[in-house]
């Protein structure tokens, strides 16, 4: 890449960072990406998307895809960068602006080499990753039609620049959300014997839930259960009739994932019944575990080493979620983590990744795409 191209990508990243938009509301972001792609003469697929853009370069039956996510988070930024968010309460605290800048650079580079590409490269600028709905929107719109392999990235603030990690098989977790509603009997706080104390019951439930990862399932399996909200009462001298708990469960094993709702339901109902109360579970299934294809992990790591990354195959399985997993349910591929060296982590108001990751990442995916096309064309 030339220094001018790098400067342009950094400028675009900062423009996106200054004007973040929440999931499914990325209208100005979509307009910017569309304008930049059209100015470069890159063709866009008419998929009728509300937000998001799908671009394509090259010609021929071989087809691979790359993906960048474009949405931001409801976080009020605390950095002092000149390009800090100008939208109060909204921030690119996950680095999707970086991902977009990287894939814009790849699109520009591949456009210059379009005549020599051994097939087509489709780049998905996907909305609504943070709400885990964007990938399915693009799939339903036909963005994966004909795609034979797909690749994506996420920056990793805990990794140094120049580091790329991935792993075959499960990389990111199944993500599920639960709400538990406990109903007892309200009473005056001075006469608790006249009621059924929903707070005490819910407290027992919170403690007992932790036995699922530690006593019900094997300690060799990754199961994380976190209660993140406990809502009860509205004054100091009344025992409330009901309590609502909310939280999340993260797993990598799909068989274990399928067992957990029944286990939670049986546990909470048993505890509540023991106190003369009732408890019900509301379970919302999120994205599945992200399962990398081993053969494509090998290709991704080989290219990483060739392009100068410190490449590691044994990345620690992540307990976070990533809706790229929905693409990998449809076609094979690989997802990688690239070091962004931020003092603060993802989803933090002080998240401040190093923009120096952009140029080598562009170089990496610009070389990975034609290599992957050669492989699928030969299959």
C-alpha cells in the first residue's frame, strides 16, 4: 500500500469514529461506505438492505467473501482523541470502524488487481453485529449466494500489534440470555412471616445457579453463567411480591447448550416451591458458537506468517459472542483476531485501539482473498 492510501483509510476510520450509529440505524455510515465504494468504481450488489453494503470485485465462478461489521455501541466515550465521538452516548467501542477501514482498503486494493483475480471477492459491510441480527439479515438478502468460503476479523485489544490468533473448531461462544421471574407474597418488612420473601428466594437462586457450571457439567467444558441484573422492590420497608433476574450463559458445546434451559428451569422451580413461591424462566437463544473450518484456519495462518504476523493457532477460546458464526453455519471459513493494543478493552468507554493495525491487516486480507479463490477454483 502507498502512504497516501494508508492516510486515506485512517481518515475514513476517524470519520466513522466521529459519527457512530447504533445497530440497524447505520444510515449515514451506509451512505459513507456506499459513496467511497462508488467513487472507486466498485460494483455494489442490489440486495435491498435497510443498512449495510455488499461490494464485489472480479469475475468468474469462484467466489469467496470477506466481512466487516459497521455498527457502534450505546456508550459515552471518555477518550480525549480529536476524533472522539460527536454523538453523545454512542461510540465505536468495539472497533467496527477499524474493521470497516481495513475492508475498505482491501476493496480498493482488489479493485486495482481486478483483472488478475481468479474469481470474485465479495465484501460484506454488515450492520447490527452488536445485536446479533445483521448476519442473518444479509444471509436472508442473498449475500452468501454462491459463496464458497468466508473470512472475517476482530481486533483484540489484549494482543500486541503484529499478532494474529485463531483456532480450528469452536472459537467464540454460544450466547444465550435468560430472565427469571420469582413471585412470592408481599408483606410489611417488620412482619416478614406474613409474606413469602421473594428477595431471599431469588438470592438462593443466584447462588444455586453457580452450581450448574461447577457441579452439573464437567469442569473440562466451558460453561459461564452470569446473573447481571437483580431487580426488586421500590421502597425500604416493604418486602416486594416479585423479583426479576437477568443474565447470560456462554458455552462452546452445543449439546450442553441444549440442556441448560431445562436445568435452570428445574432448579429455580424447585427452590421456589420449597419456599411456597413460583419461578419461571424466559430463555432467549443468541448466536451459536463460531466454528472455524480447520483447513481454512491452516490457510489463514499460512498467509499470516507470509505477511509478517506473529501467527498462533492455539488461540484461547473466547466466551464472547460473534454473529459471524451464522455465516460459518452456511459456508466454511475462518475468523481471526488481530492485535490492536488498547489499554482499555472492548466495550469500554476508554477503548482506543492502535490504528497502525490497519495497513498490515489490509495487506493480509488482500493476499488471502486471491489465495482462497485459487483453492476454491481448484476444488
